[in-house]
C-alpha cells in the first residue's frame, strides 16, 4: 500500500474540519479541498495537471475521472479499503485499525470525505459513488425487489419528511409485494439504505439532516389527519428504478431545465439541488433564504436569471409534497372542489330588502331587480 497516500489521508482526517453536509454533491465535497490538496489527489490518480488549471477545472477533472473509474470498476481496492467500504455501506460492525487505514487510502483518492455536521465529526461517501462502490465489494442490488425497495425508500421519506423504521416497514408493504416477516423486511431496508440519500437519527429516517427535531416533525405529521396520505404513483417509482429523474409536475421539469440550460449545472447536480430546495420549502425556508443559500453553488450572470429562478420556485412550491399535509401539495389542497363549476358564471346574489320600510321606487323584495311599484305592489 502506498505510504504517501496513507499519510495524506490520515492528515486530512485531522486537519479538514470544514462543514460537511450529507446533501452535498461530489463536486461540492471536492471543492472543500485546497488547490494543493486537489493536485495531490490528482497525482494519486495519475491525472495530468497543467499550470493553466484553476481550482474549478481541477475539481471537475477529478470528478469526471473518479466517477468514470468507479463506474467501470477501474479502481484497485486494498483489502483494508474493501472492509471499510462494507462496514460503511451496511452500517454494521465495529471500526478496526485496519479499516482506518482503508479509510485513509480512500480519503487520499477523494472518495471518503471528513468534516463537521451539527457539531460532530462525520465521514461521507458521495451518493454519486456509493452504488458502484457497493457493486465492487459485492453489496450491489441484485434483483428487481431490491431496486424497487431502494427507489421507494428515497421517495416515501421525501413525501413524508420523517418516519420511524416501523412505519417504513408498513408503508413498504402497502406499495410492494416483498415477502418475509417484519424483521426480514427491516433487514432488507437496512441493506438498501446506502443507495439512498436519507438521513438517520435514532429510530427515524429523515428526508434531510437539517431536521433537528425528528420527534416534533413526526408528531406534527401524525396530528395532521384532515386528509389521507397522498398515494405515490407507480410511474414515479418506476422512473427512479430506471435511474430516470421522476417529475412531480411540469414546473419541476422546467426548473431542472432552467438549472441546466441557464445556470449550467450538470443533470445530477440539477436534480440534487432541486431536491434540496424542495426539502427547504418543507422546512419553511423563505424564497430569499433558498436563493441566498445557493451562493457558491450557482452563479447568476444577470438579474433576470435570479428573477426567473424565483418565479419558477414559486410554481414548484405549489406542486411540492408537504410533509405536514401527508404528501399532498398546496395546489391539491386548494383547488376548487369537484362539485363547483369555476368556468360557469356565478349566480348573482339576490338583494335583501327590509319590507317594513320599502318604498314604491325601491327594489322589490323578491329579488327581481325591478322597482317595487312595477313588481309585487
């Protein structure tokens, strides 16, 4: 094993205490490194670095190279790295000294990242790499049941915000034909979790790590019983299984197109960013807060771009599932009821007249609109 790589990875564990959020994409995680550290990671991958390369250029080059190498399994994993990945991806077993060496090796390759989240030190493998790494160490999803389960886990928590593992078992049963008792199904759920971008706290699965009090959110969801849970469409789940980007509405599609064509984000980054903005809407962030939080992620060349994004976000909000409304959107909750006919002219309310004081030239009390002397006198 390359001693220089192990030393670099061990030093990064100690010195890199910058903020690290589970929702960050791969390029955002790489951008936390200094230019010199990025050059070192590129050297470990035998990537040619030119003097003309700026930091952003190097980040993108490493991103493309690593994603490609992991996808086609052109990555030489040491036994220590394999054992570390199995422990990390399955969230089981105790960390050993050998695994710490494996983590350092992967940190030097820009695959494992260390930083602080909510005042504690965490390690993260980017979601863009997790699935292919799991395949490399024999943990890949092997059949349609597992693919459906992974897609469903990601979807139901986005819809409902916070669920206990017991709730997840019940919801999964209502959508799938997976066999086995609750304990067996729970084991399958734990196995599929590393293919999702969910946060975990205590007994809760969360749509976002920024949910600081899962119990309060969970109780609020249970208390909002004025409407039944929104049904997740089979088409949505099928799209996730096919690695396609499922759409909540045409406005979500337009937002993704805007992020790609106008703000120049790649498809994966655009999809992750839109998910993150939808979650912030559920956390009651104001539009200005959401836009301000994009600083460093996107660059507005003109004020019109910013205004365009604000308008699109307003439409997306109306069609985004709300946790406290059991997955229903504001649009669904406030559209006219089926028994109303909004396109038909509304009947003009009849004028009420006090008949005790009615005069000959006053409007008739029957509501005809005629004068009293020419109607019911």
